[in-house]
C-alpha cells in the first residue's frame, strides 16, 4: 500500500475522508477476488477436516507466516492498538471462519456467496457508528437496495429453503463487518499487512490451543484437495486477502470500499460452479448482476 514504506508519514493517523477512492476500490477488489474463493475452499476442506479444526488451524498457519514477516522486517508491536488488534483478530480470524464453516455444512457455497452480499451494508453501518465516516443519503439508498436484493434472494427459495445455515451466515457477516471496520481504522495508521499480521500473532495462542484440542477429532483422512483448500484458506483468505482489503479501505474509505464486496458474489458463484460442480441458475446469476449494478451506481455516492 502507499504507506508500506514505513516512513514516519506512514504511521501518522489519517483523516477518515478517502484519499484515493478509485484506487481503493481497485485494490479492495483484489481482496474480494481472494475472499471469493473462501466458501468453495471451505466446502472442499470439510471433506477432510472439521469446522473447528479448519478455523483454528488456518489461523495458526497464517500466524506463523505473519510472525516470520514481522521478525524479518523488524516491526515493533503497536502496544497502543493491542486491544483493537485482538478484537479484530477474534472477529475476523475466529468469528467469520467459524460461523461460515458451520454454515457450509448445510448450505451450498453458491448460496452462501450471495447471502453474504449483505456485508457491505453492515460494514457501512459499523463505519458510521464507530469508524468516523458519514455516508450520504444516496449512499445509504444504494446500500439498502443491494442488501434488499441479497435478502430477497436468500428468502426466495431460489436454490434452497431458508434454514439454520442462513443464521450462521448472518453471524459470519456480523463478525466480518465489525472486524473490517476495526482493521480498516487501524490501516489508516500503518500498512494493512501489518494490521492483519499483528492480529494473527496476538491471537496465535488461541489458534495453537484450538488446533491442539481439535487435532484428534478434527482430521479424517484428508486428501490432496482438502489439504490444498486448507492451505488456500490459511495463506489466501486469512492473510493475503486482508492485505489488499485493509489497504483498499485505508485509502478509499471503509464504507465506500466495503460496497465492492457485493461483487464477491460473482467470484463465489463462478468458483462454486468450477470447483464444486454446483449449479448456477439464471436466477442466481441475475441477482449477482443486479448487486453488481448497485455497486456501480453507488460508487460515486457521497461519503463524508
């Protein structure tokens, strides 16, 4: 990101106003593409691992990589942000992965990908509550329109009837949106890769303990596919995706860049069809296109 040089200017708190909104959208979209593979990869990983083992082990692997990066680059632990880093870590490292892993046991990844389109509206709400941003009426109108489309899809029975899986997905969305705002605020003061790295490291004891306790019951003869999926969840979804996502929110604004995640439906639907052989119906594709139009129309809405 632009602050990655480590100069004094890179750690100076920035204004909530976006400095480079278009660049933030583009960089945030790279993170969205990486996140788009999370639900399909989770489905594959569940063939060899339990939800609890996936949640903790992916975090432990990512924390190991993050710790090495921080040590090699000699980064100092930001004590003043310890509580925020721990909170973001719990929400993003355990909350979202844990809830989504449980949800993937009962709903198709394609369905989950569209349902999680409610994330942008929730992220904008938290950004307004404690992120220092003030979206305008037009922004809220487009956000609510996108969320309404997603909820209509979820409740329409377009692919499956609403069930307990949608409740777990809602909990996953709540954890992720709140965690995004916290990490996005932290990314205004230091490079985004440091934010996710320190969040992983500060929660590493929990990750290691959880992996240990889930070891005996959480592994069931995983094949190459399950192992590859677990590696993707660890290094992609849990680490690389957040580098671009935090970077984009820091320079483009939390609420505005958060809307890009509506496009994650495209990625998840495509990967679900390609990897899992799930059916992408015209209705599902239509809803995905509709929320994409909402993002396009709302990209210039005022956010103070």
